[in-house]
C-alpha cells in the first residue's frame, strides 16, 4: 500500500494527512501527537476515526497542520484521517458518516463590521 494523502480543514486550520501501513504511530509536524496535543480529549478525537472503523494500530499517520487553535487543528486532522480511511475502504464511510466525521464543519468566525468594535457588539448608546 502506498501513502494516501488527504486534506482536512476546520475554521482556519488546514491539515495535510499522510496515511500509510504501520503500527499506529501518529506524528504531527514531526513531533509525537501526545507532545503537541497533551489533553486527553484531543487525543481521543485523533483516534476516533480508527476506533469507529476497527483499524486501531494498523496505520501510521503523519500530519502537517497549520493555522487555528489546538481544537480546530485536531478536528481538521480528524477529518483528514476519516477521508483517508474512506479512500482505503469505501465501507468505512457508513460508520464515519453516522458520527458526523465525514462532513466539513462550515462555521467560521464572522467578520468585523465597520463602525462596531466587533462582529455583533455595538458601541455604547448614549441618549443624551
């Protein structure tokens, strides 16, 4: 099996995921995933696609991720891994789609409007 290359995005985070046969090692920006994402919840999000498709420990993942915060980056990586697993075996799509891992989350930060301090916030109104 050759290396499978996919892309995952979330907010402003972009993750390039390279999946290959291996022992389940996940590297993010040439560091171990536990070093980059020390929180347990984020680590469980990383392996969620493998757990749902019963492929834990079968593939090595190498990721280049940039932009956004740690949560956006983890969710971008998760989408990239899910897309790669579907590319390997189309039957994985059903299991991943049920948990919503195949959809790209379209929510983005709303732009700041002129004449306002933020996107929705207004300057204090003075009647007199």
